[in-house]
C-alpha cells in the first residue's frame, strides 16, 4: 500500500487502474466489474497506492483491503471478511474472503485496522454477501477424507424471510437438495473444494464457492431477479419439473398471481388454480375446486397448517386468502405426500409470509369492492410479525340491481396474524391465526352469516445436521347460521358448526444424499353440531336440534425418497389411518335386507359420551418414480390411495354456505380413492419453456350419492336419503409453460370424464337404473390461456382466456296428465348439458417509478372481466307458463365488468 506508482488515467475504468497496478507494483486486484461499471478514474502523477485509493474513494464510496501477498480487494457497500470474536454489530458487516491471510490487516470505513481470519467453525453461521468469487471455508480439518454435511437457511436479502423450494446443487456432481417451506436445507458432499449453484423461480441465481473441511452451517441470501428488457436470452437451471419425482404438483408464484386478471381486481389464488390442467369449477363465480374428477369437499385446504372449511367470500365470488400475505401456494393432485390425509382428491397448501426481519414495512390496496392493508416488521433481533386484513364496502354495488333487491346488503372481512421467532440456532417458533366472516341479506329477508376461525402453534427443532422435525397443535372452526324475520309467526334461526382440534409431529431424516426419510403421526378430534332450527322472537317454529357428532382420526406415516441412480429416483410411502366414531349418539336400527327408510326402523341404540362404537381403518400407500430420459426430459409414474372420513352434504353443484358436513358413521362409510398416473416432461430453451403430458385414472369406492328428492338439512336419519356409489374418472392433461422473458404464462388443455354409479344393494330405485351417469362437475374439454407481456419495467399487459364444456343437467322431456293435473317427466339424471362456457379477461398493470429512496411505491391495475360481454349460462331453469314448460338460462355476469385497483407498498 506504500509502494509508489505512476498513473496516467483520464476517465478510465477500474480495469485500466488495476492493469497499471499489476504492471508497476505487481499487485493483483480482485473485484466484481459490475460493481464498478459506472466508475471513471482520472489520476495523473506519481503517488502511493494508498493515496490513489483515497482519491478514488472521495468520488466513489468503496472498501479496500490488502494482504501480505500483494493481493488488493476492492468491494462496494460491505467489507469482504469474516472475523470470529468481534462485536456483533461489526460481524454483520464482515464476510468471508478466501485470499486474505490469517491475521492480515483490513482497512474498515472508520480507518481502524482489524485482524481477520477465514475459518468458520462448525455450527456457526456464515454471513454472506453477493460476491460469487469468494471462497467460504466451512468447518475445521480433522480428517481431509470422507464426507461432511452442511445445513443452513436460504433467505431473501431484503426481508430476511426463508425461501422455500430453492434448489441447491453441487456443480459437476449429480447431487442436489431442496429447501423446505421455511428455507432450511441439508446436503452432504465430499470434503474439499466445491461450487454450489442456488436457484429459485423468480429470484436471481447465485453461486457459492466453498471449501468443506467439516460439518457446518452456511446461510445464503438471494435477491429478486430483475428482467432485462434489452434481451430475453436467459440461461436457467430451474428444472424442478424434470428432476422431482412427484407428479401433479403445481406451485403458484405470487408474482404471477397478481398479474392474472381477476374479478373486480381482487388477486385470487383459487381462480388461478382453476386455470391449471385437471382443475375446474362448477360454474361462474364459484371458487370451489373439482380436481381430477373429485367433488369440492374432497380437497384439503390448509393455511399455515390449519384446515379452512370454506375458503371463499361474497357468495363464493372471492377467495378467502389475502394475496399480499401469501408466501407460497402449492396444489397436490397426484403423488400426495404421506403426511397429508383426510381428503381424497387434492391438497392445497397455502403458507403466509414470515414478516420482514430487517425493517418495518407495509402494503395495501383499494378496489371497487374491498380494501386491504398489511403491516410487518422485526420484533427485536430474532422475531418478526405479519398482520393483515381485508374488508368490503360493496353495498353500493347492490344498489345497481333491480328494484326488488334494493334493500340487499352484503359484506365480508378476514384478518391474519403470524409471529415467527428464532429462539436459537436449533429452535424456531411459529404462531398463526386467521379469522373471516361473511354477512349478506337479499331483499331484506333472510340473513346469512358464516365464518372461519383458526389458530395454530408450530415448533421446529433441528436435532443434528441429518435430523430435524416439527410439532404443531391447533384448532379450526367453521360456523354458519341463517335467520328470517319476514314472517313473524314463522321467524327462525338455523345454525351449524364444525370444530376440529389437531396435533401433528413430523420428522425428516437425511442420512445421505440418496435417502430422504419422512415419518410422523397426526391426530384430529372432530366435533360437529349438524344443525338446529329455533324460533326467533315470538315465532312458533317447532324447535329442532340434531345430536352432535364426535370422532377421532389418527394416522401413522413413513416415506423414503431414494435416489437409486442419477437417472432414477423412487419415493415409497405408507400412511395408515384409523377413525373412531364416538358417543353420545342414538343410532337407529333398520330391518335387515330392506331399504333404509323411516318405515323400516325397528329399534334405537344409545351410546354414552366417549363410547367408541364404530371403527374404520386401512392403509394408504403412496408410490412415485422418476426416470430421466435426458438432461431435459423425464418419465414419471405414480400411484396413491387416500381415505376420507368427513363428507359434505349439499344439493347444489357449487359451494354454498348452507352446505353442512357429516362424519362417517355405522351407515355412511369412508370414501376410498385409488389413482394411477403417468407423465412425460420435456423442457426447451434452457428450461425456460416447460411442457408436460399427464394421463390418469381414478376409481372411488363408497362415494356419497343422494336419492331422488333427498332431504339433507335437519334430517335426524340422513342415512335414509343417501346411498353408497362408485365413481370413476380419467383424463389427459397437456401443459406448455413459459417461465421467463418479456412474454410468459401458460397454455393448458384437459380432456377428462367423471362418472357416478349408485350400486347400493339396499336402494330399490337407484339413479338411472344403476347405470353410470356423468357427475354434476363432468366437463370433458377445458382450455386455458394465461399470457403476461412486460412492455417495460413499469408497464405490463395480462390476458386470460377460458373455455369449458357445459356441465351436465337433468331436463324435462315430456308432460303427462295424471290424477287430475299435468306433471313433468324428467330424463335420466345428467344426460344433457348447459351451453359451453367461454370468457376472456384483460388487464393493464402500471407501476410507479422504481426509486429506492421513496416513501412508498404504488401501482395501478385497470382491466375488464368478461371483456366480450358473453352471457355464459350459470344454470338452466324451467317454469310453467300458460300451460307450457319454458326453459331459461341464468347468467351471473352477462356483461363486461371494468375495474380499477390501486396498490401501494412502503
């Protein structure tokens, strides 16, 4: 640093400066060119190297350090060094640099010279910056041979939140791992020098050079990927769809979610899921999901591990999830992990964010029907919080309805709270809560109210580099009630609720990179109040209260993801579930070999509180395999069995608040589903374009079906109006997805069929004579197009186009005269269809300027829902007019609906 050099620089680059130092003083400079690409150096004359650096520093703030081997390190923003034993504030500013010698002096910003070392001891975190040319030494030499295991977290640079589903691969080796939902990873590799490649969709790729001397911890930070509009050639190693053995898993990126045009500008997870292959809904305005031939009650919807029984608002038009708070949303429709049970067709796992660990921030938005606000920030150095809420002010829109609905009222709200705390290096605690409520009244008559309430506490513990696990306890509650005072004499209030208390523990053991073993137990205690109808005020309605139901569902599970070879990976798992139906309960006895009916009841058995009187149990095997055909293509196969012990009773095709839930009992058996699937996957253009074709076949035993003219509400002997049925579903799904570039999105086509057959031997008149008939949600052809085009960093366009075959309906086909009046004769169930559905939405997204130092950043979204104003039929109904039966189509949104939404972030 005291050497004299003669410099001749006139608005020259850092490269020219480094070249003159190398030529005259034999000093080698290390730096990242991108950090200094705006620096122009003008120096002329003879001076010490230190003086030259200080003059450059006056115009361009940077750090420099020199070791005793004449290596000069130039950095921006942070020191590149690691010092053990320094005060905590200084440690946060220092990072590892391989070439700095042991105890070499380093110049810091305040001019002090501090000795540094490069060795990181086991279990101590390494604080990283973005210098990919550094070498991080982990562990201490005890034996230079053998393997060592590295663990750590991958976090977002700006917020400090863990990043799930990030891939960590060892360059030049067939070894990789994935982070869990909270960003934790573990990987085993040979000791010595390696390069780690870290990738995650939506974030910039990163590289870390490491020297492994023993077991240790390496924390990694990633930052957002900024699209270059000058070029669209992007090299990507994000090939999870090729390498992962699981099939039918779809992850929704939150950035994509907010780009897709939605009704009234409300970003909606459930509506985006409906655009994926194999996923449909019953009709316009419904957020219920029919997944690969499954009913809407056959989907397990989880929010931070809590079960959401009704994830919708406003008659089903809006999702119950606040998109500003969501971190990840993943749908499993095949290869369902063994830790999940209780539902047949799919699992939707939604995780909220952990909250900004670095600074206080917030976001919000205002739309035509609702507004939302969220706040987040650190609480001390180890804890963060996230809180958010939404509410509606939609009554004004109801004033646009016809005069008979002028007195209508409607509204909803939801709120989330999450607290995340890192107790120490091995223990983390998560506390989450969710509450929602809806209230609506049509024409001043019946008042409907329903809502969810959920709370969960989760503890995560790292036992050692190979074993970690979690344990959680929580409560989930859903309630519905409706009341009517229109007729004071018959004024009434109907109520229903379901509660469940759950406990789960899950362990993940990775003895090496070839095996990932997962095991655990789960327990759920159900408490249902099937319904009550009580008089209101001075009404004389006859009180009816059905007996409550209770049961315990428990399960044990274990699985092993085994990498047999670089080409073949197999995942084998087994879940064994047990269901115990408990008293108190009165159970009717029916005459043997006769159809169950009120006229065939012969006795009643009473079971005391807590008495176990019916048990169901059985295995649920899960198998998946992946074989790599090439670097960019693979073949996958899967089989899984699922069991469901709780069922939704509904006489409508779509999800409604009046739907109630029923536990399996001595007469209503658990539903069992088996599914086999096969798929081929191929990526193009450096994994930027993903394609896949999947075929599946599913058969269901003991599906719940209803007899003609069944009574579902307040029925004390519901088993007389339901029957066991079989179901079969099959289909082929085609997907093309472009994940990067100015133009991105996906196109999907699905051909599928789903049939039901009432084959209960105790039913004298089965539906359609016992033959197979299309289910209410059978839609053979479904086409979806999602396209996003980024014109500039501030301006983007989005388009959604959807086509589906019309759903099945039952039509009257004749009229006949009997017993003094005309009657209508209906064709067999679901032999006709409503007209096909087609809708196109369009939106424009305008962002504010991207200045970093700004109080708040804002954006506007303008769009049109159903831009072609197509009158899609929601249903078809018939009325008798002047001696004739006339049919009519009912459209929910028969016109184009413009919207504008304002969002802000600070």
